[in-house]
C-alpha cells in the first residue's frame, strides 16, 4: 500500500508530465512511443497510479526535453508543516 506522501508525490509528478506533454502538443501515445513504454503504462504514471522507475522517468524527461529535476521538483507548497529545515539533522532513535 502506498503511503499518503508517496501517493501525493506520484500524483504531482504525473501532473507535471501531463502538463508538459500538453504544452509540447504530444498525445499520450506519441510520448509513450518516444519513451519506449506503452500508452496504458504512461497513462498510469500520469494519473499517479504507477510508481515509475527512475530510468523510465529519465526517459520521459528526455522525451519532453526537460531536466529530470523539473519533474521531481517539489515546491514550497509540498513541504509538510513542521518538517525540519535542511541541516537540522535527523532523529534516528527509532532506527538504532
């Protein structure tokens, strides 16, 4: 089962892919062919229902002429309330 933060990430990445595909004027099948995946697989990725492999995501980014980071970028709105700032360290008590 996918956790809520994971599901949100998959949905956001899928939305970025779909938006860029529309901007580029590509159909789902056209982008799928450029990436070497099936149309139904790409549809599942765009709707956040499939956890995409990093290598596949890199092929999608390349086909969309985007740096991979753009698809993965998380804006300030994606930051959870109470999340520590970068450099604050980690609480590993439950893992040791």
